[in-house]
C-alpha cells in the first residue's frame, strides 16, 4: 500500500540541510584536499558529487520514506551533467554547468507563466499548502528572476576568478544566497494563504546547479 504524504516522517532542518547541500560540500572537500593537477581534482570532485547526490537520495528515502521532486531533479541533472563532464574531461564545462541549469529553470518557469501552466506549483504544492493562485504566480516570478540572476552571477565569477574561488563561491556564496532568498519569500507566502508548521524554508529548496 502506498503511504500517504501526511504519514511520511518530516525531516529535521539539519537532515534537510544535509540532504540538500551535503553533496555540494563533498564536491568542495574533494576539490580542496585532493592533490594533483587541477583537472584531476575537477574530475574526482565531480565523481564524488555524483555519488554523494545518490547517497543523499538514499538517505532521504531511508529517513523520510520519500524523495522530493526537487531531489529527483537534482539527481538527474547531476547524473547528466556530471557524466558529460567526465566524458569530455573539460574543466570549462563544469564551470558553465550552473549557468546552463539556472538558465534552464528560469526559462521553464517563465514558460509556465506565459502559458498559465503552474509548473512550480506542480513540483512544490505539498510543501506550500494553502498558497493561492496569485501567491504561486508571484513565487514563480521571484524564482525565475532569481535563477536568471544566478546564471549571470555564475558567468561573472567563473570568468573573472580562479577555479578555487569559484568552487568556494558555490558553497559559501550560492548556498547562503539561496537560503536568504527563500527566507525572503516567506512574508509573501504568508500573505497569500500559506499554512505553515514553522518549517517553510527547509521543505522545498531548489536544486543546486
């Protein structure tokens, strides 16, 4: 029998952070502490990232008996783009991967707005119960703009800074920016009908590029 969403154990904030951002921390750690040429570090960190994301999916399934749509998307993206990175052996490709991912999400969300197809709502409705149609539209606009801005920011950073700075930026820059942006949307969500149990931000963070 399929277990209903209401009976699935809710992950603690710490577990949610481990699942969402643990793989990125693994990428950072492998790149930082492994010796050898830079390209070898890139490929090793990418392979470790791929393993870590699927371990995160397994941990989510074990602890919550559920893998969120966003985590599924992250897993697919990491598998595809990580596999391409290992295949091409190209450091530049891994640097532009976040730009491609952020741009893709911005375009997809914009398409949903133009065609009146609530794509974000289909992914996150269980995480934001009670949110009105206008609330979903405003939230979609906000995230589309955020993803577009992050794509531009990633291009600026990787084209003007060193590899190590870019990797550190992904962990110590992108993660805090994403969390702050998610927190900044909370008042909007509450104004538009969101029913909350106090764990709004931890329930549905977007996939990391």
